[in-house]
C-alpha cells in the first residue's frame, strides 16, 4: 500500500470545520480512484513503554488538538495515476483554501509512505471489519 500521511495541529475552536473539510477532501480522493482515507483523533498522548509522548516531539499549542490523516493507494503507480485527477478537481482547491483558513498550513506535516509489511491477526481483523462502529460525519448543510 502507498499512503499520504498528514499530522494536523487543529485549533480547538476550528475542529468541526477541520473535520468537515477533510471529510469532503477524502471524498474527492475516493471519487477519483483512491482507495479511501482515514482520520484519527488523538485518544491518548501519554508516553508509555519507554517511548516519549508525541506532544514533546511535536510543538502543539495549548489551544490545539492533533489529528492524523491517511489517504490510501494500492502502490506508487496507483498514486501517480490518481493524483493528477485529484489535483485537477476544482472542488479540492476550494477545500484547500478552506483548510488554510482552518489550520496553519505551514504547521501541517506531510509525508508519503510505502508498505514494508503487513501483519494482521486475521480473526481479529475480520471481527473489526464486521463490528458496527460509530463514525463522525459532517452535519447536514
């Protein structure tokens, strides 16, 4: 798999705007052939198991919350096929400008990663996929 990874520092007062914009952006990616995307909200930033905590490694203001976002592609060739269509979509430019108004875009961290290996407990993975989960969705317009 090939992923685009983002680490967003989002002002607490702008969380709902951020969630809506990123949700809509992932829809643009999907519409043009990307596998999809995932947004994670930080659940526990504390240091554990001898590791340092993320907030000591990433400058996070008191009024900010960290979110991680992943956009998924089969491989680099799939990414190279899909991204020109995504980048040419005028809706994405509108969403980008909304994101720039929502977060300090210069503080968003972005990288691309290729899968080195996947290891899953197949039974637990199947259980995870089968169990209903609550997902955040934008409020109706």
